[in-house]
């Protein structure tokens, strides 16, 4: 086996047709990552659900600052409970064959780059499952400017909360150091609770939870979100003005309302949304639910 194997990553992400990093991960464009910052969980979820990606969301996280948001490209690490023969072999292999240094949790961190989000499957282990403390969190923040999603625990929370560029989603906190686990995969498919994360997925973490967006759907997610947000801006304004009632706004709009929206758009927009081309249909169309309600 190899840790962080380029050929395996390419083979496992065949729907991505764009640029890739040296390690083989899909490189979703920087502009899409930037625009993803304003996407809401429900807007992104709707696109994934439409494409039958029903197991991309995981809730129930502990966050240090409840209104923090994280967006970036996934780098995954998978741990299993300690088994001596497996652990000893992989430690020796990593040190001697791949020239990796130190403990296994640092191996993943040393591969990170800016705009990555480290996604670690520690099978929900918190006691002796603290993937990162203040030192490793500082290293993660310095490399990524984003943060960490840990399906396990952290320690040193009182210090981590003050680290710049370190948004943290974890399953709990504990003073114990990490023990009795073995890293068995880097940039491999990764189970995070009820969700599957792949290397190069766009990670979207909000107060609602964490969603793993397949890279080939990231642009569609952003475009759907931008259109939805402008339509909702119009809807909320018209509701405040008393021009339409809630039933009219929360079901499929009539032709008269659509015409009103088209006129409204000529003089109204939101910063960074001027680029939307309303003459082109939205990629993927809309689901039945989206046609009947804006929420």
C-alpha cells in the first residue's frame, strides 16, 4: 500500500474533468471556493439531493465559535482502533519507505496547503481520540488558513479558540492525548458519521453541520445558491411591502410574479451577483420541491 497515492485518487474521482493537484486531488477553482463562502447549507444540500447524493451531510458537531463557517478542499485521513501488528508495520513503512516523520496524525498535516480542510475519520472517538491540540491546530491553520473537521476529539480547546484561521468542527473535547489508533489511509474515501467524504470534495461547514460537496457539482451548487439568494431577496422585499402574501411567495411563482422579478432585477442586485446570466437555464434544472417553495 501507499499513503496518499495519486493514481488511486484519480481512479476514485473519475467525474472530475478539471485541473488536479500533484497528489491527484481534484482542484476546484479558487473562484468557486471564494463564492462558496456565501452558500447556505440548504442551498447546497438541494443540489446534491437532486443528483442522488443523499449521504453527504453530518450534523451534531461541537464548534468553538458557533457562527464560524468553513469552506475548502478536503484532505482526508482515516484511523482505525489500534491493532499491534498493523500499527507497527504501517509506522515502519511510513518512516522507512515514505520518509514520514513523527506520529501518524502529523503525517496528514504535513501534506496540507492553503484552502485545504483536513477531514479526519476517528470513528467518533473522543477519549484518547484527540486528533489535534494547540500545536497541531496551529500547524493546520498556518498551512490551510481554513481549519479542521475531526470525527473525533480535540484537546487544548481554550488555546485553539484563539488561533487565527482555525475553524474547528469536532465531536467533543478531552484532556487526554491521542492513543490506541492507527492511520490506515490518506486521501482515501472517508466515512464521517452518516456521510462519505472524498479527497478534493468541497467542505461546507456551518452552524447547521458539515456537507461534503463532490467537486464536479461545486460550480452548480454555487450557481444555484446565487440565483436562489437573489430570488429570496426579491421575495422578502415584496413580503415586507405587502405586495404578495406568504402563500404566493412560498409556492411556484405565477407568470406575473416572474415578470415582476425580471423587472426588479434591472435595478436591484446583491454585491458579487451581477455576473448571473439569467438568459441561461440553471444547470441541472430544479427539483419539484424547489419549484413549489423558496422556504
